[in-house]
């Protein structure tokens, strides 16, 4: 039996915010946790999310966009919703899971020039990174 904790990051489409968080938590927690991300829908991993994470030294290009139902049998210790829509539509998890929530802006809805859109992705990436570091310090160190 593994003493690794199971962490699920949940968002609407599992394309941006949950993928960013998944990348950072996997990097920071290493072998302390199994990190999963999913959506209440699947939209594919956003190429700009992959790009801005690569800029910060985290490779999420191998990630897939998964539906939360795929993990119904996993006993999660932590479920982190990263958008209000996912929290409102979140399926019921066992009461033993610690439920956490933070509503990050959706960078996929950014408008403007390609550079301005990428800047929005970077800004959300930095917010997610800060949250992931705080989560790690509070629950794992």
C-alpha cells in the first residue's frame, strides 16, 4: 500500500488552469503524491498552456484532457477546484477528501494581440504557481 496522497485538480474543460496546476503540483510534490487533473468536460490541452509552462521549465506536453468520471474509483485525499463552474458542477467525492477551491481567471478567454493573450496565460500561470507552492507548504512539508 502506497503512502502517496492522491490529488485531483478539477476545472471545466481540463485544458488550461487545471493543467497548469497539475504541472506545478507534480513538479513540487514529486513522489509524495499522485497528481491528476480532470474536467467536467474535456477540451484538449491548450497549446498556450503548454508553451507558458515550458517557459517556466515544466513540461506538460504529455498531459491529456480527462473527464472527472475517469477517476471515480480513485480515493482522493485532496480535490482542488480551480474555477467556480467546476466547483458548482463538481461531482460528490468521499467526505474524506479535503476540498479546496480557488477561482483563477480563464486565460483561454483572453482577447487581444497574440502577445497580449500570451501575457494573460503567463499571469494566470504565476497565480497558479503561487497557489501550488502554498498548497505544498501547507499540506506536504
